[in-house]
């Protein structure tokens, strides 16, 4: 997925945990299209 350079801050770990929870929820429901949208949003957030 997203690889960061250097150690992650506690805030980043928190965000990643939330992301993982959301992704798991979507995967359980099997909404592949929604999963793509969420992944794209996450990618944009992590690019900042």
C-alpha cells in the first residue's frame, strides 16, 4: 500500500488504523467500486 519514509508519527498510525478499519468494513460488504473511491481519497490524503 502506502510506504512512508522514516518513522511514522502517532497521528499517522492512528489514521492508518482508521483507514484499515474502513477498508475492512468495505471489503466485508464487497463494495469493490466504493473501495476504489476510498483508496483514491486515502492516497490523496497521504500525498500531502
